[in-house]
C-alpha cells in the first residue's frame, strides 16, 4: 500500500478510538436523561424515553462496531472493514432519525403535548397519594420550582408549602417568601426543550464524525481489494 492509504489505515484506527469515546458519551447521556425522566414519565408525557433508550442502545453497540473497525484497519481485512462501514452507516441513519424525532416532536412539540393537564392532576393528589407527592417533590427539588404555576397553588388547595419548594429537608419548613418563584409547568417545558436540544445536537454532531469514519473505511477497503487483485495477478 502507498503512504496515503497507510495514513488512512492509522487514521481509521485513531478514529475508532475517538468513536468509542463518542459511544461512551452517547451511552452516558442516554442513561442520565433516562434516569432523570423515569421517575415522572409514568405521570407526565415527556416524550423523552424513546430517544434516551435509543441512545443507550446505540452507545452500547458502538463498542462492537469499534472492534470491527480496529481489527479491519490493523489486519487490513476487506471484509471486516466493509462490515464496520455498514454498521456505521446503519447507526448514522438511526441517529439522524432520532435527532429529527427529538427536534420535531420533543423540542417543538409543546403545542401538541400539553403537560399542564397531567401535572395538575398529579398536583391535586399531593399529600393524599404517596407516589404523586414523591413525584411532585422530585420535580420541585430538581427544577427549583414550586406548584403548578407558583407557590400560591398550594395555598389555593389549602396545603402548606412543602420543603421541596425551598430546597430544604423534609423536617424543615418553607414560607411563601422563600419558595421558588417560578411554577413547575413552565420549568418542565423548558427542561424538556433543553434536553431535546442536547440530545438532538449530540446525535447530529456524532453523526458527522461517523460519516468521516465511513469515508475512511471505504477508501481503505477499496485499497485492500485493489492490493489483493494485484497480488493475484502477480501470482498468475
């Protein structure tokens, strides 16, 4: 092989190391998002479970793809290099589909999926239902919000403002003056929009890296095949 193809061989090996790190980033982000929304997704339709689970699956199989890429580059195997490129192309298509779903449905879908009604139903059971109380407290502590639209919602329902509205422990008390000044419905919508931007942006960015890897792999595979044909001609 020439110097140019030899350089592609080692660049492809280095790319697979970077690709493995990208896979770990996808897996980590998917797990974090899934853990953050799993506690409230049964009560509030966030539409974030599908992309988070998809990213977890993609991140997990990226290590297998990286294996094919590394072995194909170092051993100069046409079959393994083509397999690597094919797997990478499949992952790229899935990631682009996930990114489109996130941007269209999750990030810009506030008018289609109104979480206000679901959260209000959850809020009405605060104090009466243990699970609903736990979810509301988690939302308020995590997003630094209080009530549906403000802390006045607790007063309207003849409830005392819980410590989670002030970021305090359960045994401590929270006054309306110390409570978070923003309601949880606007904060939930903002959090979902931000999560959608991060998930979709990361998927698109890594898809660009994968496209470079596909080009390198195809160039290397073509060079390996040409070298094999030249060797066969020399034998005969």
